[in-house]
């Protein structure tokens, strides 16, 4: 979400004056804004109250045409700020902000989301969730996140990645993302990786990412669960946990890997809104294999940028991985992936977003 909103800002600032209220740290990424107010993210109650106050003050000062809520949690603040200026409100929705189980959230935040003039949904699945909680269909518009096309991969980054994982000549399966139960890595290691290793003994699963510390839904101890799954299956030599890495090392990982694995689960009260990592992998020429849950089907074009597998079919997941490692032409997949990603850039996203926002502004006659 943070990366998406950063790119949203980068597109909006090209044609519009923008003022921002956001969490501490946002000021480092907001060059060019008319005003930036940063608010401590915790405790959450203070963050919401402070965001409300500063949003209202900025609205009174700049008299905006549109106030954008970056997620459902700030929808009430956006609506109250808009009431001071008769501005329109657009709210980005992701899926998780529509299925939060808290009764307070359902009573306060969902009604605010429904009242927004436009709900910008990141996937078809998110759109379905929005209508299921009472949002009017004519207020919802689908806009999948975009992607940045990388420059040519630096061979030094690839060499650095291979040195860190200690892998030369091995097939590399890559996982990228925050470590949470929804990502399904424990289940993948226990139910699919043993079959893959039996038939392809040189396979190495490299996991990039750490547990989120400030996510809306966070279950602590996921890294430990993954480590226990590795130990219980005896696959210590076939899994490498890298934790959080810098952009250069991630670039090298994308270039060196043979396949991105994205075994996302459909869990009660939790949902994968889109799956930006699959689109980012495609931009680097790397195909993805994933369970077709949540918004993942919007992020992967089946048999073009990867494979979509029915959730829970770990045998099919493993078979598809093995078939790809044995038979796939890396150059053909790379070309297809990059071509697809080139049609979903942030610049194209920005043009569509501008049209959406212009459509909700009441123009004088």
C-alpha cells in the first residue's frame, strides 16, 4: 500500500497541486508538495485524531477540489475535511480494509467508506468485497496498481545476490513480501516443497521479507513458524531466509531467480487485495506461480506472466513448478512478462487516475 500511494503521489504531482497528511517519514518522499504534515503512526487513536485535525486545517487553507483518502482507515477524516470546503472525496480500497472484524471499525469506518464519492478499487475481488459491505456499484471504479519498468539489471547485483545465498548453478524459487500467515509459506514448505526437492534436488527457495510491525492485521511469530516448518521437513539446505533487503539486492534476486512463488491463502478476515509483487516480478521478466485467490488473478495473466493454481492444490502447484523448471524457455517467458508489464506502467495508471478524479469534480456551468 505504501509503495502504491507513493507512486500515486508521483503521478498526481505532475499535473496537480498536492498537500499531504501522512505518517511520520512521508515527508522524505513528498518533494514538490505544497504542504506536508507528518503524524506519528502510533498510538493509532492519536494518529487518527491528529490526521483528522490536520486534514481539516489543510482543507480550509487550500480549498481543494478533491480530498483523497489513502485507505479506509482515513475515510472519516477525508469526509470531515471535505465538509469544510464542499470538496469531493475519493478513497482507495484494497480488500483488507473491507473485511476488518472489529465492530468499531464496522460501525464507524465502513459507513464512511460507503459515503465517499468514488471508491478506487485495486482489483475485481476488492470490488466484490466493497459491494458486499453495501457500497454502491456506481461509486466504485476498478484501477489495478501499476509498475515501474526497471533499468537493465546490473550484473554486480546478481553476483551479490548469488554470493549471499551461496547458490551457483542451482534452480532458485523466490518469495518476496511481508511474512504473514496469508502468504502461505509454511504450507508451501510443508506440502509442496518436499515433492519439488525429491525430483529437483538442487532447488533453493529464497524468502525475502520480514514480519510487518505496523500492519492493519499482524500475527506475530510468523518467521519462527517458517523456521519450524523448514526444520520439520528437513529442508534446511533448500530454504534461505534473507529478511528485508535493499532495492539493488532485490533487483539481483529477480534477475537470478527461475520462478516467483506466491502461494497466498484465503483466510477469514484476511485477503490479498492484488499482489503487486507478481507484477513487479513480471517487469523484471520473472514469471510467477500463485494460488488464484483474492486479487491475485488481476496481477497475473495466466500462462502469459505466470501460472494460476486453485488454492490448496499443492500437488498441482509442485507439478507446475517442476514442469516449468524442466521445460520452460526463460527468454520466452521473460519477453512475455516484460511486454505485459509495459502495458501496466505507473504513467498509464496516472492518466487513468486523472480521468477518474476529473469525472467526480463538479464543473461550473
